[in-house]
C-alpha cells in the first residue's frame, strides 16, 4: 500500500510541476496537498514492483528452508510451550 501512495504523490507532484511550467498554476491549486487515494487496481499493480520481490521471496525462501529442515516444527513447539 505504501508504494501505491508513493506513486499517487509522485503523480500529484508531476501534475503540479507541469502546471507551473505551463503557466496554468492558479491560486486555488496552492492548497492541493492530497493525492487521490489509490484504488484496488493500483494496489494490485504495485505488487508487481521490483522492490517487493527481494523481501517476500526472501521470506518465502526462509520459510521453505525452515520447513524442510525441521526448524519450523521446533519453533512452533517452543512457542506452544512458552
């Protein structure tokens, strides 16, 4: 969701910068501080971002290694005791 918000604010910045360059920036535009809220489609499209893959692939790989080596069972048994 963070990436979707970041993209919306970058789009807002680009729109305002373009309006300033074109000379169409009005006084009423001064208070335009909010980017439009990201919708579901922008959230889904951000899942394909290159910055998501290292984090979640690393987590999946760690989980797979823990499950295959038996550490997952050990950790869950310890968590149930404590």
